[in-house]
């Protein structure tokens, strides 16, 4: 199974649903549709209406983040996994580099994953090194640490997907070389096997400037189980092109 996950970030109003209707209509007719899942994470404001609309359709709706508490609390503007689940989300991203940059610590991320899973949300856990860490050849150590500090053997690995997103690649048009990326994905899968002490590994996605052209290079790396797509997920044509070219 492959995953194409679109992260809308701070984008979208109710009528932006038209973008997703086009993607959904492509996916409903696509001969490869059984080979992949499409998940879109709009902002909190749109989760309920979009989830209702796409119930029993080809797109699952997720959240971009969640607060590190279970149900209700006195944290102004916070939205808990319980609340997200109750408006129809099936997934949540946790640990996106935007949110790490705004102060999400490993401890907070661990609580987010834990409460999200408790509320039956599947978690897409994001990791990735920055430019300096890459330059200093610290990538493998950074990723190992990010995984170890947050993921726990007690978590149900069937409900977790890992997304590798090098920070220097997000929104920049820069992508890792295919040799480098293959090694990194294999490294991540090895770490995940160690953490969960299971033979079967979790799906590992790549994210960072994925588009309809470079996806042809990524598809050669069989270890990549799918993609987390930012910019290109705001256009139905660009998002559909990624799927089309992946299976071409
Ligand atoms: C992202 O923000 O998760 C992302 C991958 O963005 P982009 O595809 O625009 O690089």
C-alpha cells in the first residue's frame, strides 16, 4: 500500500473543497486506485465539513497537529485528539518541522502520539534533519534520536506511519539524491524495527518538494511507501500528476 498525503498547512476555506472533489473524482476512476490511499490534512476549521463530505469516498481527512492532552482542558485555542476524532478525522500529523520550530518538544510529541492513538487516530509522525545537521553529517544520528525519544514499544505500530522530511527540502525545490535517500529510508526502517522489536516495519514516507516530475525518481526507491506533499497538494492538477506519474 502506498500513501499520498497532502498537507495544506494554513490554506483553505470551505469552497476549497472543490480541489478535493477533483482529486476524489480522479481517484474513483483510476485503475491503480486499490494500490494507494489519499489523505488530506486541511486546517482544523475544515475538518468537520470535509470529513462529512468525503465519508465513504476516496479521500480520508486528517489533522495537521493536535494538542498533547486527551479530551478537554483549560488551554486556550488548543484542540485535543478527542475533539479532532469527534469531527471525523481519521489521521493526525505529529511533529511537523513547522510545529517543532514553534516549540513542540520530544516530550510533547510523545504525549501527542499517545493521546492520538488512544483516541483512535492514526499518526503520521514527522522527522527530519536541518541543513546544518546534514552538512555536519549528523542526519542518521538526528533521525535515530527523533524516533527513539518519541516512539515507544507500547504504541500500536499498525497505527503509525513515519514521514521523513528533511527540513532543508521543505518548500525549497531541493531534494536528496536517490542514493542518499534510499540509505536514509533504510536507516529509519532499521531504527523502527529496533524500537518495536518486530520484523514487520512501519510505512515510511518521504516529504519535501515532491512534484509531478521528481516523483519519477522517487518511485525507483521501493523502500519509500508514499509521500507527504505540501505545496503541490493545494492544486488538484499537481496532486493528481504526482499520482499519475508515480504509476506511469
Ligand atoms: C511539508 O510541509 O510537509 C512539505 C513536504 O512541503 P512541500 O511539499 O511544499 O515541500
